[in-house]
């Protein structure tokens, strides 16, 4: 059974930083992209960042220059370094894995940014 466990969320003041991590365990066959999404209260889940298995990263315009995604293929982990946090970054952050046979979602980790 595959599990994605996220960690690193919390309450932080505007301008602060957090590092989110997502560790995948179980039998995942051929992971392709890994990424992060977020869902603000009352809104839809939005894409934040993606990193390919070759290390190429892409970001939503709203987070470019502030967020950095990275991955460790040997450990099946993906990280999101979040700097210069803004109140509008508040939400539940979900990691996502696109594997050959199916995709997977984590349970989410809450990020709250106070002004």
C-alpha cells in the first residue's frame, strides 16, 4: 500500500519561511513528476510547483522566486522550500506523485501565514 506523508507545515508570520516535505512509501512503480498543490479556504486546489524525475522544475507565477521544489529520487521524497511567505499563501498543501500506473496524493499539511 502506498502512503504519502507530508510534514513541515505550521503557523508563521509574513516574511517567514517553511520547508515542506513529502515522503512516499510502499510500492510505487516508476515515478515521473512530483509536485505540490495548495487549497486555500473556500477555494479550489491549485497547482504550485512540479519537478520532473530529471530535476526540471516549474512554478506557478504566484510563487516564482519564493518557492523552491526539490526531490530525492533514492528516497522517494519531495520538498518545498517556501520563503517570503505572504498571508495569501495560507492553505493546505498537498504533495502529488505522478507514477506510471497512477497518481497519488498526500493527506495535506496546513500552512498558515499571519500578517
